[in-house]
C-alpha cells in the first residue's frame, strides 16, 4: 500500500529501516570474529602442524604424547609487547581444582616444577593449573614447533602426575 506521494506508509518505512539496521549489525557481528595472527598460521603451516582456530582467534594444536595420551596447547593470537619485545603465549592445562584455589600440595609441586622448567612457568587461571610458555611472536616454524612440543610434553607429564594418570587435557 502506498500513500499519496507514492511511498509506503511511514510506519512501514520505520519497520523496514529497523530491519535493515538489525541485519547490518548481525552481518557486522558475524564478520567481526577475531582472526588468527597470520604470522602464526603461516609458521604452523610451514611446520606442518594440524591446527584449528577458535572463536577468539586463538589456535588449538593437539599433540600425541605417547602411551595413548594427548595434550592440547592453545596458542594465543594476541601478543604482548614490552619495549622492543613482542611475545606470544602457549598455554596448556594440567589440573583442575574443585574450587578456585589450588590445593597446597598441588601448588607446591607446581613450584617445584617451575624451578626445573627449561622454559615456561606454571600459573593458576581460575581453578586451572596451566603451563604458560612465552616465545617471540615472530618465532619461525621450527622455534614454534619446538616450543609447542615442549609445552605439550611438560603439561602432559604434570597432568599425569597430578591427576593419578588421567588424560583430560
């Protein structure tokens, strides 16, 4: 139905404008999903490591660590800068506490593991004990692959010890 000027009635134009605005916002939101850092995906491809990008633009890499076990490492796409340094985090879980605090014996064991770690360090993120390895954001394929393998193996060894042999992460 058109009004005397040959246009749809005002109410219909408002509804159409609102509908168009909503569709544009939904489309913008769908395309605004974070992307993985291209330096990172190129290095993983060169290292021939199978990976997947999650909803935050971070990358998940799974490793077989032996005896039927596996370990997931999350590579943060976002980097942290300090002065001339641009660093990236590799994160792998080993333990989940029933509460937000880690039990004392677990926390003390992680401190012992920190003292002997070749690289990376143990941290608590919420109820989780995670190994965080920081590497230069511009690490080449070999450096990234080595750091990922170290992180996976070290986290899996701690997971096995702290969880009575269970393989959850």
